[in-house]
C-alpha cells in the first residue's frame, strides 16, 4: 500500500462509492422511519441501537475496528502506521422527533465513504482515522445536546451527564447501558478522548448555499448560544371564584416573563430568541395554572452581547414573577467559535482540486464541531439543503452534493492523516 504522502498519485476522491453511500442513507432512514417520510430516532433509543448496529457491520466489512465509550459515542477506526492521535471525522445519527433523514446522518455516512475510499486507493495513513457518531447531539430526549462530544473534549465529565433524565425519568446512564449491552464485541475506551483534528460534514440548515448556487460551504464558525429552563410556581385555584388580586397565576407570570425577555433580546437586531418548550399544570380549563415550565434559547455571534444577556435574563425573569416564584436554570452556555484557518484552507484546496465551487459560510446552528474546536483543530463542510428546511420530514439534500462532500472529505482526511 502507498502511504498518505503518495496522495498526489493515489488521490482517494475518485474511489468514493456513490451508490453504496446513497443506499446506506436509505437504509439508516428506515430506523425510526415516520409515515410522512421523516425520521424519529432519539438518542440512545431502540431505533438508534439498530442504526448503530448497521454502522458497526458496515465498518467491520470495510476493515475498520469499532470502539465505544461510557457514553456510547461510536468510533470506526482505520489504523495508521504511527502511534499518534487520530484524525476524527463524522457527526451524529440521532434526530428530532419530526426530523429528516439527512441531518447528522449525512456527515457520518459521508465520513465512512471517505475512509473506505482511502482504503480502496491503497493509501495507508500515518495517523489513524476514526469515523465517529456522537451521542445525543439533538437534545430532544436528553438536554442539553452535544453530550457525547463535550465529554470527549473534556468539557463535561461522565458523572455530570449520566444522571440527566428524559421526560419519562430514564437517565442517560440507564439508556447508555442499554445501548452498550446491545453492542456485539465493541471494546470500551476511556473518556475524555484525544484527537489530532476533527472534520464534520453537515447539511447547511439555511439557504445561503442554495441561493448562491454553490454546492459546498467552508464553515468559518458557529454563533454562540445560551439555553435556559424556567419553572414558575404559583397556586391552583378556581377560575370562577378567585379574585384577580388573590391569584398566583403561573401562566400569566410566564407570559410576562417571555414578553420581557423578548424585548430584552431586541438590543441587538441579529439576536435570535426562541421559546420552543412550554408546559402548564394542571392544564385544566377552569383551574388557575399552578405551574408553568418553559425553555429559552438565545443565539448571537457577538459574545459580548451574549454575556450581557446572560446577566440580564435571570434578573428580568425574577422582576416579572409577580406573586409567583421562579427557578431559572441555565443548561448550556457556548460562546461563538471560529474554526481553524489551516483546516478550512485544506478543505478549500480539496474542493478546488475536484473543480468544485465552494464558499465561506457561517453556521447559525450548533454542531458537535463546536465542542471539538476547544481541544483540536476543527472544520466543517456544509452541503446545501433545499429551502433551508431542516428538523422536518421534507428536509432534502441533493445526491450529487452528498457524494461531492464525501470526495472532498476523502482528499482532506488523507492529507490530515499524513500530518
């Protein structure tokens, strides 16, 4: 076999098996398939266990060795001839409850296709290359998201993550144990991990590339975010007999809080404010609500603005509680991140070598690459998605763009593994 140094004469991009890549995309979409064509594959659930088993089988058939860790991050390893930190490439395979078949999954399968192309080209890398499927990127079952990548990067400990519960009361520890028990001869590795570099391919989840007619985006960075869970406690009472002056209405208090925080976040016009989760108890038509529970998601590229909001949001919530009490819990704070310039250049050169147009884009959505960027050179490659629609059954990416991304990854990985 040639070494990665011989890339000029053994470029793996032409060895990407497009048919196999797209067939696998169809195969994984069957795990958690919805009747409307979407995918419901929550982290550490039965559908993800089945999808994970497919990945392990495909990796083994291609000569890759599977590994996992205590949080069920999954790795498929192509060994190198040097004892060195690996080049990581991948994304995630969990989805939103009404998700599409491309988000996350495209990045994992394009990574696997790229590594298989390196083998098919007869290249023996200096550094190991590992395809990774991170645990719980989406946060739809366990919050916050990106647990697996944060633990790998040492940003959170396993002990901090394992007790977290889903809505049914199942802990991450219990769910992860079920996934690991379903594995067949997949060795465990310790956390945190180590990496020489990380590259993640993903659908854009926006319209910049589609509007420009450009098939690839070199991601410059990710905007920052702060996420909260707020519980407002009042008192249940009869809707017809309790005077307004005597009410401790948790729902009315929550509405005042949300309106006030929305106004607060208008300080900077490009700040994004979302309340995506809202629950009320007892949720009866003739009973004054005793409790309201909701989320706040704030996103902003300017960390100074994000920091000011981090101070002001809890104060604003408390100021509008009225006769109710409020508990504010910040579950995630991730500053903006700029991706490694050298890695971005490597991706750009790989695209240029294939004659593929590429442009710089900024990510408004969070990704596991944010975690890895804290500990190793990291970059992202975006693929256009139709209409910018994501987290929805109609999510769509063109086959030729997915294959092109895999080809760019193959060239990029071979170069990185030689460094």
